[in-house]
C-alpha cells in the first residue's frame, strides 16, 4: 500500500511553560495537532493533493493516529525575544507535478513567512515547474519562560 497523501492542511501554534518539552506540547495543542503521533517528512506535496481547511482535515484523523507532517519548530527561553516558525508551500500550474513545502524558523524578522514561501518556490522551479500559487502560515510569539513556535503542513492519507 502506497502512503500518498490525498489532502494537506496547515496549522500553527505557540506554547509557553517552565519546561521546554511542555511548551512544545502546548504549541501542538494550540495548533490542534497534539493528539497525533507526528512523523516528520520532507518537502513534497504529491500531485493532485488537495488543500483543505484545518477543520476538514482534523475530522479525518483519529487520536493516536500516526500522522505525517512537514513541521517548522523553534524553542527559546531568551526572555523578551520574538520567535517564529513558518511553513511555506508552492503549488505547480501542472497538476501532474509535485509541489513543495519549506520550513523556516528562528528569531523573528520582517519577511520570515515570505522567505518560507520563496524557498518552496525555488524548490518547485528546480523541477522545471511554473508556480501557480503559494501559501504560508506562521506562528510568532514573544518569549516568556520557554516558548515554542510551531507551524506545520499536515497530511491526510
């Protein structure tokens, strides 16, 4: 059985706690994906993979399910700093080609989400495809205690 995603949805979240791991859990909870066993994968959006809303995608997943995702994550305890995690996606004009997702995270700067989308576009262009559209999502927050920013493209098989 081939594990080829038929749908993808995008989420982001911020978590804060005295412990770094718990701040990550709270960021996943804020994003709505804490109930799944998340498996990180690389950057490919299969041909004809449909983008759906977070709500629609979550309805198709069950607690404890193994779920594949492309995730950007950044954790810091540098009080007062502003951090982010972004994923950008680029989808081709030709439905027979795959799209790309890029992760980008760190200390916040203007243009961070735009950079994630640009990375995805550049990867798509390496296969000779023309970009039909891009999409990006970003979690951004000021650091208190340990703070984790998470952004993810979540696949539905």
